C-alpha cells in the first residue's frame, strides 16, 4: 500500500518526484508545471507533481510550508538564483488548476481530510502570491 497524506510530499508520487528534482533541478520543476498547465484532463501523477514543484518553488523563495522536510529545504537551497518570479506565477496557476479540478482533488473530495488538503493547497497558493 502506498503512502498517502495531505501534505505535498506525503504521497509516493510526489516523493518519487523529489528524485527528479534533485537530479534535473529547474528543468524538472518547469516540466511539472508545464504538464499541469497543458493537460486536457489533469490526472495523477501530473497534479501531485505540480504541487510538489510548487512547494519547492515556495521554499526556494523563502516561503516554505511550516512542516516541510529537510531534504526539500536542501533542494530549494540548491535552486537559489534559478527560481524566478515567473516560476512562482506559473506554480500558483498550476496549484489553482489542481485545486479547481484534477484527479487528486476528486480523490480528496471523497475523504474526511478534504478540508485539510484544500487548506494546505490554498496556503501554498498564498505563499506563492506573496
């Protein structure tokens, strides 16, 4: 059984994405955001990958989630100077799209933790907008 939790890196797909982010850096972030914004039907893993990439961008800009993992902070530190305001704008739009309609949003809507998940994504959107 796979890992599944409300925070951005609490599921297997997003945790797997960390490897790509470590290996390919900004290109992996840009790819995740592009996939989320160009998909006609936003499905997993593209939706959770976009949220993971957005969290790394927020952390790189000095606005990490309160409980972000140390490896994500380290990854974000390595991207300092590469992440731009445009990346934050794209990440915000991708997170809004995930929240508005995606497979992961549909799955969370069927659970008692939907409010918590939505709140975390809304917080991410606010941190990216700052």
